[in-house]
């Protein structure tokens, strides 16, 4: 997933569903 590569602090609201799957990577 490229979610961990992008600014997770900003896309945390966008990729909120991915946060539940991948877990707190760069949160």
C-alpha cells in the first residue's frame, strides 16, 4: 500500500479506512 508513503498526518482522514487495516503506521 502507498498509504504509508504519503503524508499520513494529512491523509489520515482520507485513508481512515486504511488506518484500520494497516494499523497505526505513521500516525
